[in-house]
C-alpha cells in the first residue's frame, strides 16, 4: 500500500498508511477529513459546507462520517 504525500514543492510516494506516518509529534498539525485525505491545518484557507479549500485553491472533500471532527479541528486552530 502506498500513500501519496503532496507537499508545497514536491510529491512523494511512500509505503504505509497516513495514520502510521503521522506520529504523535506531528499529528496535531493534520486533520483526517476523508478516507483518503489527511490535510495540514496550515494549508487550509477556508471551510465550505463539505470541503476544505486549500491555499492553492485545491478542494478537499470532507466525508459524511468525519465532518464533526474535521470542523472541530479546523475551528480549534483559531482559538487561543
């Protein structure tokens, strides 16, 4: 099983699931929003009804089973 990691400057294919790659020290910076998507919170520009819009304009879906967690993680980053 391969995971595709899309970064600002490059794309990588790695072995393993995203959950196994996101260790405890970096997992707070990512949100699981769909079965196939984990998104860096710092790259989210906006939240629409059922998707995140990234800084580059990419639209990432939010699944019907994860909306509460995804939305909470998005709004938590603005609370201090």
